[in-house]
């Protein structure tokens, strides 16, 4: 968070997601901030990020259901792992 967004806040590891497909293998550690972040306070690198928009967890799940081809398989796998862990925290 500090490197990409110039923001320091406490984070918590909530899940480790593993992807084991014939064409791709990945392990991701998924973190959650302990407090909500105002996206207007982020200092973004304009050479890396052209546009920023916030979505809630269920909006993203619906977007994946409606147009899965718009998302990388790794993102889909890691997102649903995050969603499951996030629901357990609620």
C-alpha cells in the first residue's frame, strides 16, 4: 500500500489463494485494510493508472458473472477466495 499508493495503514492477511491450472500457476496472499480508505487521498502514478473506480464486493461478483471473459482467470480465482474469506469476517 505504501509503495503503490503512498499510504500507510494497518493491513491484515485474510486469505492465501492458490491457482493450479495447466497454463498458469499462482499463489497470492490477500490482505484487507483495517479501516476504509478514501480513494481521493491516494497518490497514484499516472503512468501506471489512468482511471480509478471503487466497487463493492457483490458488484464485482456480478460483473464476473455477467462478463467473465473480461477478467483474467487468476483474478477470478483470487477474487472468489477473497470474497469467501471476507464473508467470514463479517
